[in-house]
């Protein structure tokens, strides 16, 4: 099993939907959805899947549901 991918999520951002790759390779995902009732988590999952060109079913939130730093399991 692969290590989880760590992503920083910025909910409620006017900049989103956007995926930025930092100079150190860290991914930051900007989503317009607010951090209420898991809306930002679902939007981040969809956006990460689209960025990786995978179906949404291959990207799973493992931890960080209430945090801006989230860990996703990606199945290739």
C-alpha cells in the first residue's frame, strides 16, 4: 500500500477551484466550498482526482476531515 498523499486545503477560496504545486512538491488545493458538512472535503477529493486524471473512486480521504491538512489514499 502506498503512503498517503498530504494536501493542504483552502476552503472558501475565491481563487478556487485550483491545484497549486509548491517548489517543494507540496500540493495546495483551493476550493470555493465552505468547510461545512464535509463540502470542502468532497470538493477537494473531486479536484485532486481530476488533477491526477483518476476517477473519484480512486481517491479516498484517510484523515484530516476537520483539518486543513488532509491525507488522501490514491489508488492508481
